């Protein structure tokens, strides 16, 4: 299950201080750190599978015409790539893995409020994932609808949509359960002195995310059940011939799936808000505004779903309102970016691996966010809708943003839980490869989209060939960087240099306890006397 | 909160609510036969709201619950109302 099981002789750490042994000490553990690591390795495995699919898609697009696969296979691959990345990697990635690992310690708690429910959420996630995998190899084969499952195609295609959608439905419940657990934990289990204005910003971002998980995910569940009803019973909810409305499906789908991108990006912003002050040795600039902007993004971001539908035939008035609200979301996002940059200003910056990922996050997320406004403005959206511009924009936000933040979090927090650290130099080389490869791959896509290359086609006109070749080359650099990063990280966690309690000089609570932490986290309940970024009171690295 | 208030509702009251729900169901069917234009859906949804309100308040005991639970339910309902309301920016003006 885990590459470094049984490698930690340090007695009293959560690695060896359990009543059970072997695999059952993991898959039946209610310890938030073990569940966090279960989530982390499961999520990472699905990520790698989806990365391979993404690389295959890029190889197909390397040259015009059929390169390695036909149109049906291409449709299935981009569907599975998207569905696995979204539902099995990046949505559970932050709350499930790093939320579980870090959040209870950051608020000074021994565990989450409902440890068994926490374990149940991982089981739901794995069962849902198993159902999705079964869907790929049974029935009519893997779904070919795109990860959005748009009707009428999803109601008619002969591929195994019903089973896949049912799997996503189960995974959705795991997300709701985690949300309920985190809201309760953050309300009820904060240590004495851990007031709301001393809460680490990562916890604030998880809190905002948890509310989105609770309030929006049920709508995804309902929508997916309606697809199954449409396919199995032919109820006609989305079929105009029977009095239904296909656009209604898009409303329902995006009511969840737009807020879902905030489930992906908000905790990533929280990670960045943790890393930047620590590696600038300076209190975060505008703590309250960063905390408040997380809530504002979660609230405003839940009301902008219509911007996915500007060309679907919704009313002009709706376009106006959704376009306006989309621009409103840019305000709290910009507040965060400006506050991070202000934190850097005159800080004592050290460019170690987590910080490099955080700095590239600021750049890549800003590009992704601002290209989002091009799509959010109805006039420009009509030109670039459903082109590769959208693909480039989305990957800048979710890979350049959330993905890079996750890599940053892996370098920043995993040493805490393994008690050992990766080698710095390969980490820097891997970062450079990832950064260069990323920009070559996805910037080319945005240019291609501007030139009019549509997305979701396995073939294209000859004039798009040079940039597609460049993009595919970029994806290989990206892949090499990814492999180097993971090999270096995993080797470091297995046999790297041991780290002390506080390798980075952080001021949040997780750096006050041993690495790896004991099972109960704190030997006695901590009393919080200073803010999360008050470095004058924290230990030196 | 929940443990403290084991409120028992009489059969008479429960039956009355049940009867009212049946009447409202009949009203839902009847309203489809009236020519109300776009207001038909407002009418149908209003009746549905009253019905679910009765079920939540009486059958699900929300009327006798503590404030926290009521606030939580209220937040969820307001969210749902906003989602449905915003969808009508599209549906009503197409």
C-alpha cells in the first residue's frame, strides 16, 4: 500500500503505534493521518493513470490525421482522462489527502470530529472509483461523452454511461461526507486560543471548500440520477420531443460543476497562503482579507455556472447576469494574488522547492484566471467557445494552479509525515522541467484555440500542425519533470535525510510536534497564544 | 437538543396534515389545466413548497427542533432557492 511502511523506527509515531498490523492497520484505520495518506496514494495513482491518457491524447494530436488511434478511441480517452482527473484526482486531492493530514493538527485537534465517517468517505471514494473502472471494461465500453456527460448524447450513446455515472455518484457522497466532517471539526475541535482570526489560511480555505462540497455536490448526485433515469426509463426530462429541455441538463450539471472548480482551486490557494509567508519569513499580508476572500469566492463562485452555456441558447438576460457575476469572482481572486505579492515584498525569500511551486502558482493561476475572463465575457466567449483555448485556460487554472499547489504541498508537508526529506537539487531540476514543459504544452493550446482549432476532435486542419507538434513535445518535457519529481520525492521519503520538528521555520501548530507526528498528535492539548504567521514566536529552521 | 424534546404529535393532527397534503396534490394536478402562462410553474412550485414545508415541519419534527438545526435547514433551502431562482433568469426570458 505504502512505499515507506515499516521504515520508521521512531516509537510513538503514528507509523507504528497502532493496535492492528499489515494492510488492515491502514484500510481500517480511523487516524486522520493514515486516512490522509490512504487518500494521497490513491489519488496519486489515479493521477498517474490519467496523465498517461493525457500523453496518449497529445501523441494522437502530434500530427494531422490518424496517428495512434481512431476517433472513437480518442473520444473515450479524453472522457476518461477528464473524468478521472476531475472526480478521482483533483476534487478529493486537497480535502481528502492534505486536508486530512494537516487540518486537524493545524487547529490543535487530535483527530477530526467523526473519525469513522472519515474512513467511510475513503471507502466510498474507492468503491466509486472501482465502479468507474468496471464501467470502462464492461457493457458498451468506456463512456465517450466528455467528462460533462451532456445530453442528448449521453442519453443515447451505446457506451457504458450509466455505470460510470453511478460511480461518480458514489464518489460525490464521499466528498459530501468529508465536507460535513471538516465543517464540524473546524467549528468544534479548535484548541484553546485558536480563535477564528488565528486559524491558518489553509484551514480557512478548507472551511469554504467544505461548504461548497456540502451544498453543491447533492445537485450533481441528482443530475447524474436523472441521466440514468433518462437512459433506463426514458422519462424525457431533457428530451424536447417529450416536453423536456436539454439546456436544463446543462444548468443542473454546472450548478455543481462550476463550484466544483472552487473545490479544486480554493484549498490550493490555501496551500499557497501557507507556503509564501513561511518562505518569505514575513507575516502574511492582509490575513483577514485572504480569509474573507475564500468565503467570497465560494459564495460568488456558486452563482456563475451560466457562463458555460453562453452558446447553448440561454436567454440574453441570463448571459448578462452570469457574465457580470463571473467578473465579480475575479475580485476576491485578485485580492489573494495581490496579498501574496505584498507578502513577498521585502521578505527574506528562500527559493526552496515548495516556494518555487508557490511562485509558479501565482503566475500560472493569474494567466488561467485572466483567460477565464475572456471566456466569461459573452462577446469573446462566442469566438473561443469549445476551442483549444478553453482547454489551455482550464489546464492553466487546474494544473498550473491546483496541480502545482499540490506538488508544492507534497514538498512542504510530506516530510512532516515521513520524518524524511527529498534531495533539494533534483527537486529544483524537476520543478524547472515541469514549469517549462507546462507552459510549452498549454500555451500552444491557447494560441491554437485563438486561431480556431476546436477541442474534442482527433484530427485538425494542416495549418494547426506546427503548434500541435510543439505542444506534444512540451507534454514530454512535462512528463519527464513529473517522473523526476515523484522519484526524488518518494526516494527522499523512504531514505532521505531525517528532518526535525520544524524544517521550514513555520509558525503553525504542525511544526511544533515531532516529525512524523505521534498518533494523538499532541502529548497535551496545545494552547495557542499567537497568530499562524507570527514568526517572531516560532522556532528557527 | 434533539434528545431533550421528544415531542409526540397526535393522530388527529397527523391525519389532518395528511388530508391537507392530499388536497394540495389534487391542486397540483388541477393547476396544470388552468391557462396561467409562465405563472403556471410559479403556482405549481408554490404548492410544492407548501407541501414540503408541511412534511418537514410536522412529519420530520422540524417545528419542534432547536434553533441550530433550523438554521442549517434554512441555509440549505435558501441555497436551493437561489440555484432555482438563477436558473429562471434563463428560463423566463428565453
